[in-house]
C-alpha cells in the first residue's frame, strides 16, 4: 500500500494513509501540510492519480484507494509495472476516454467520464472519473491528474429506477383505464391515452387543452362533481364513484372514478390523481336486468312484483298522510274471444294498445301494471272521494271502448272493473288486490262493461251518481229544469235590489232536486254548458217579463261555472241572452266563484272585461272559501262580493268569524265593491252586519228561494217591502 520512496519524497508523502496520530498547526511546518494531504488522500473512497499523456497512460502516482478500487497494489500500477492504466479501462470504453482526455488538453478544461474498469480479479466495475490536464511549460510534457471512484452501485440503482419508470410509463400509456392528475381547480395536468379515448378526444393533449371546466363540460349533473369533491376532501380518497359524463361529441356515458388527493406539507391540496373506467355497458346491462325484473315484456307496464312494491309504497304514504289509495282491477271483456279467434299476434297487439290507453288515463303518481293475461291493475293515489274514482273509471271504460282497428277489422272492446279502497277495503297490498279482484268478478257477473266497488256504501254512491248522470242527459230536452229566485235586499232599508236565479230539477218521478244533487255531475260531464246557457236565457227572459208586467226593475244574478267559460263562448252567450230577451244589460249580474277567478285568472280576465263592456255586472260568489287575496281581486272588473254563508253562520257566536267578516267588508269597501252577506238567517246576524256596514244580504231571514210566481207576487207587494223597511 505504500507509494514508492522516490515518489513519496517528491510529493512529500510518506507513512500510513490511515495514520491518526499527532498533528500540528498547518503554518508551522511544511511537513504538517503534507501529512494532512496524505491522510485525506489515503482516506478517500476512490483513487487519486497522476498519469502521463502516453499510449498506456503510465501512472506516476496513485493514492492508497487504488487497491480497493482496482484490486491492484499501488506498486503494481505505478509505472505500468503489472498493468497500465489503459489496460485497466475496459477495452470498449478505452477509446472514449482517450477522446475525452484529448479534448481536455485542447480546451484546457476539466473532463469527466463514466466508464468500466476491469479489476485485478477480472470483475467489471463502473467508475466515474474527473480529471484535468496539467502542462509543464519547461519540458512541454503533459500529465493528467484526477480522481476515480466506483459508481457501480449507484449506476445499478439508477438503472433499476429507469427500468421501473419505463415500466410504469408503459403501464400508464397502455392502461385500459383512464388515468389522470388534475389541479385543484379541476383542470387536467396529466392524462393518459385511455382517458382521452374515453372522453372521445384524439390525444391526451387535446383533452387537457379542451377541458377547462370539468364540472360543466364533462358532468351531466354538475352537482355530482360537487359531491365527488366533497367526499374526496373529507375522506382523502374515493372509490367506485359512478356518474354520467359527456364525451366530446356530447354522447353520454357512465363512468366509475377512483381518486385520491395529494396535499403538500402545509396541508394544501396540490392535486387529485386517479383512474376512470367506462361502465356504460355494465349500466345498460343492469338497467336491462332491472327492467326485465320489474316490467312486463309485452306491454312495458309494471309487472306483478313492481306493482306490489308500488302499492305498498302508496299504502305507506296514505297511512302517514291519512290519505286514500284505490286499487282498480281492469279485465278486458272480449280478450279471450279475440285472442282465440284471431290469433295471438293480434291478441298481443290488443294488449299493447290497451296498455297505452290505460297509461293515458292516470296521473303521475299512479301506476298501471299488467297482472297477467288480460288483467291490468291500477294503483290510484289521492282519490279520496268515490266521485273521483267513479269519474276516473268511467274515463277508463270510455278510453278502452274506443274502436280499435287491426288490419281491415274493427273491434269494440269493453272492460269490467273492480275497485278496492285503502283503508276501508284493506290495509295491505294483498288484501286490497284480492278485494279489487273479487269486486271485478262481481262486475262481470252483473254483465260486462261494468264496474263495482268492493264496499256496498261506495257502490250505492256510484250507482246514484251514474243514475243521476243518466237522467241528467235527458233533463234539458224534457224541460225538467226550472229556476227559483231568492231576493237580495238592501240591509238597511230591506228593499229588494236583486234576485239570484237558483237552478232546480224536477225529475220524471216528481222530486225536486237542489243543485248539490246534480251540479257536480253536470260539470264533470260537460252538461253544465248547455244547462248554463238555458239558465242564462231563462233568467234574462224572466227579468224582462217582470219588467214588462210593470214590476219594479231589479238585477237578476245568474251562477256560472268555470266550464262554461272554458268551453262555451261566454261573451257571445251572454250577448245573445240579452238580445234575445231584450233585457238591458245593467239588470244582469253573473256570479263567478272565487276559485275560478283565481285559477284561470289570466285567461278569463279579458273575457270578463268584454262581458263587463256589455254593461253586465259581476259578482264573486262564496267569497272567503278559496284562497284569493283582495288585492288580487283589484285586477278584476267586479262589482259585488258575496261573503260565504259559512262565515255568516257563526258570526254572532264565533269572534274569529266576526273579525273576518268585518275585515272582508272593510277591505272590500276600500276596493269600491258592494258587499253582500249570504245565508243570513237571524236578526242578530243582520244587526251585526248592519253595524259592520255590510251593504246587502240574502238569506232565509228575509226569504227563501221562491218559485217564479211567488217571487213576482212578493215583488209586486209593496207592503211586504215597506213592512221590512228599517
Ligand atoms: P250559491 O250561488 O251560493 O247560492 C246560494 C245558496 O244558498 C242557494 O242554495 C240558497 O238556497 C242557499 N241559501 C240562501 N239563503 C240561505 C240561508 O239563509 N240559509 C241556508 N242554509 N241556505 C241559504 P241552492 O239553491 O241549493 O244552490 C246551491 C249552489 O248551487 C249555489 O250556491 C250555486 O253555487 C249553485 N247553483 C245554483 N244554481 C246554479 C246554476 O244555474 N248554475 C250553476 N253553475 N250553479 C248553480
Ligand atoms: Mg250564487
Ligand atoms: Mg254563494
């Protein structure tokens, strides 16, 4: 391990490289300086050298580290005793080193080289050398001085790292799933080709450049994105997050995202990373499977299992809200015959058509299901009254009965319907279905194209309604309607100022029906339109005829229903009634209901203005039972407000009602309306209303609605008026 005596003397180096003995201050002796250098060189992990600029790079000096580096003792290397430096360098790398050293001479710059050496034991090691050419100006000789260290281990780990990187890069590039890194604002920082493909872009670059705002550009529901980020923030990672996104061509696909969030040392979000999978196929498949499990393949209606689920849900809701659910079993009367005689294909088509027709009849919350064969089941929510159900079932029967053409044939199909209602006919899905089914069988027994409620009570109601409807259809032609008149009087003077025409129906059996027995049926069936027209004409004629008879002119009020406005040409009907009768328009008043004014306000306000232009007066009837605000009424050209009977009834006993009535009167007066109290029956009520400055009243206290002759007699009898004069 010793440099030769000759060299050591030259360099001032001798003694043991690993010596750790005494030392002195550097300035004190040149030997101390040499000693320190020797220690440092000897301890270097690597080899310090000087070599000549000759063919073999003859070594003139090597530090002790040479043995560990090369396996040769210094003596074996110096002066190329056993091997020369050039031989030490792997033969494949030798020329490269030579080029570098020559260049270093030319440029007078340091050189660095990485190459292989062959150790004494034949092992090949990677080394890193840093050297410099040193010139002797006197002799012109050149030597190289430098340091060589073993970098085999580092080189190996670098290579391993590179290999790993190459491998991961290839995985990233060739992955089937999309891989991304995004900035906290959502913009893509990194994307792989699969991600670009998934979103329909030509390359990752195009995707990164195009998508600046993923929440809006990619997400079909931006709120999903918000949810995704929220979960990522709280949990740090998210897996299997499924959502719908737009591709570049606006096609919508389902994706599943795994992601995690990277924070910096300060805890701020640096970026998100993760992967995206296109799961559209799976979703479609799932949807198909679910659909198959819940829907009837032929008609697309809910099947038995979904029916049970929906019915149970509806029952649960009804239970909570004290509501009702009706279950209707619908069975096509002629199906079996058609199916057997004309073939199954035709039978199938018929079922499909009927399924479509049934769907048209029901509301959003309702369900139509195919129970099997030609049986359909309807789950009807929010049908509290037998009336409503009856009306719906009638519509269903009408819709089913519409002629159906297949090829050149036309079929007329009817259905039988059985109905059970929650809660009275059963509290579970099973019981309701069973009872609706048995009601349906009863309907069939009663003859086809029939329907039956499970409950006798509801059946009675339905029958009555149906019979009213049946009889009502002929009533107009048979001249069974008549009008009674109830006086409207000035509260203060008791003087008759008007009369309300109230419809009565004398049936063929002689009973006199009041409107509550038939008006709703007339409205539902549309019969109210011709009937209302008759009322209007008759009332106008009557009022005009009283005037012709010489009776004091009074205003006659006629009730009109919303349907007349919707379906009849009201303006024309009114004008014709006036013209036909010769009654001056100022003696006619129309009574509109509050709900009609409120609901169809925009549509009707112009019609009302036109009617008003004719000179006809308008009143709002039953005021206080709807939800109108008085300020809203300002927009309508109304003259009278009739306070509903229900407020007047308890006026004297209920302070709330008293306050309401007083408030309505005060506000009505502010709007310039004349106030009428309906249903005044007692003197106390009249006194209260008088005190509250109500203008007019109508009610049994003064007079019940009277037949024409009686009313005329009363009007003629001035004494009757005088006796009531306040
Ligand atoms: P309405 O327009 O509010 O008519 C007043 C109703 O209250 C009348 O019932 C009348 O007999 C009743 N009545 C009057 N004073 C008293 C009283 O002091 N006590 C009580 N308990 N009742 C009183 P009616 O004649 O049975 O008419 C009921 C409803 O039928 C009317 O209420 C009106 O909305 C409707 N109506 C009547 N005739 C027609 C019509 O020709 N066409 C339309 N569309 N509806 C009509
Ligand atoms: Mg009225
Ligand atoms: Mg009324």
